[in-house]
C-alpha cells in the first residue's frame, strides 16, 4: 500500500516591515488586502511620500517584500526596516487594528 504525497505548505513567519511609498494615495492596488496581510498603517508623511508599516505573515522576508512590490507598485521606495516578529508581537497603541482587519477577523493566531 503506497501513501500519496501530500503537498506541505512552507512554514510562515510574521514580519513587521516598513518603507516609503511615493504619491498621494498609499492604499494597496487591490481591495481587500490578501488574508496574510494582518494590517498596514501610514505612520507619517514627507514632501513626496508616505511612511508605511505592514504586519504580514509570509514564508520569508524576500516573499514579504515581493508582496509589497506586487500590491503597492508603482511607488514603492526605500525600505526602512524588516523585523521578524515574536509569536506574541502586537503593534503598539500607535498602530490600532485596522477596521478591515478586525472585520475580516485577521487576528494573530
């Protein structure tokens, strides 16, 4: 008796990443954001860009940045940081849960 090979998903990790987004409209190109986007926030502005932060679940840092490029291009500018999140990480009070994130029940597991 042979066992069928089951495709396994690569393990995911949560990331807290930030970049500068050029232009006046910093929203992602499609709505609603994909389910693995836990939340995103605009944390400030400069003369020509918004500073965005994204809490995302992805298989690698490279895959997380690829999502940024896919969902926010054109306009993705200089990367600010990318941090792996501990399982109990929750953004501080400065980053309240987005209404869409709460309504979609995109809660950390």
